[in-house]
C-alpha cells in the first residue's frame, strides 16, 4: 500500500507530459505527483528530485509511474482526508467494487473539505491497527469506552490508522443480596465495601485485588467467594487483540504490558481525555515499532536464505 503520510507530499501537475526529456521543477516537499488527465482524471507518479537544500523548487531527477489513468478512481464527494482508517476502508471498498466490474482500479484519489488532495494505492486493510477497549458496566456507557468514543469522533486518532473494538463486562449479572461490590457509586443491587458492614460468611465479592485486600482487612476471618475483575489477571477481561484497560493501581498504568499474548496499556480510573489519547498513541507507536522490527527480521532472514 502507498498512502502518503501527509498531503503536503503530493503535488498536482498541470502539464501534458512528465518525463525526463524536459527540465521540470517540483516543490521540495513533493514525493508524489498527480498528473491531470482530461477533465477529472489523474495518473499517479513517484518523483525523485535533486538540488540544494536551500532550493524550494528543485529539478526532477526521475519519475516513476505508480498508477495509470485507467487504474485511478476519483472519489467525487469531499471527505475528511485526515482520517486514515476511513480512507483505507473506503479505497478498499471502491477498488473491490470496480474490479468486480472488470475495471483495473487499484488507486483512489480523495479530495478534502479544504480541497487538498491525497490518494491510496493498493489499499491494505491489514495495515489498520485493531485496538480493544475493555471496561465494565455500569456506568453505561462505561467510562473508558465513552472517553475513547468521544476522542475518536473528534478525529484525534485520525493519523494513527487505528480502529477500536469494545469489550464490556456487565456487572449486573452478579447483583444480589449476598453480593458485595467495591463502590456504592455503581448503584448495583447488593452490598458495597465503602458503605456497608457484614458479619456473616458466604458473601460473593466482585472486585479487583485491591477490593480483596480491603475486604479482608475490613472483615477479617469471614469466608467469601471472589470474582476477580482485575484487568491484569481476570479471565473476564482477557483481551483478544492489542488493548486499553483501566486499573486502580498507578504502578500498572502508562506502560506497555502484555496479556494473553497481546500488547496493551493501562490507564488509571481517574484518567483524563488527554492522558487517554496519549496512552492510545503510545500503544499505536509500540505496535508500529513491533511490526517494523518483524518486517526487518523477515527481510534479513530472506536475504540469509537466498545467500
């Protein structure tokens, strides 16, 4: 897949020809050129330029065709070109539809609301990073999930190529007169560690390891059953992909951890929107680095085998 990181790396050429037979100049940031073909079409090219660092316009050294006019589809509607997941998915959908019609489309050109232009060549859905947001209900919606939803809707993660999936543990399934929950703010039916006192055995404690310690200190000697909700240890919150979780222990927060073979990051229960966005960015960067390292290792192994 070729998807320029920034649309400022793309230039639009208003010339009849792009080749090495004539002397052309391009803006120093340009890495790709969209050559206008007809009234609404484009062909897509990779450009290499040379010249001094001080020159804003630099002579073209070489031009490589990436996609010819018949391989390029121009999406008519204005779209948010800062949302990379949206563009990858839309380009993949368009290419699939066009190819089923017999059209050799492998590149889609998009125009933003500000009239800037970008393109996706050979869209690859596997490049989208799936992240699972794991939380508990109530409240509804759960706090972390609601926070990530709002941030995602604001497009703050638009450049990261991340897509979120939600996993919720519903605590209402444990409601009952003989159940104790950590906090009365949940309004769950049962007893709560912060408000109630018990003297008899046989309660079900639903909480994390911190809740367990508080229960045993507050009610020493009582026998009880325990449902572990600690996102680090619980089977109920076990992730199926890279993940973001909430944890009440600061020592677990803000660093990359691994659960069930997947990397993730924990944020504190009182986390702010800014801290949440920073945590997601840290995880996305880690996933990218891991993928790059794996690709480099595979390349090195391939070179060793061929030699």
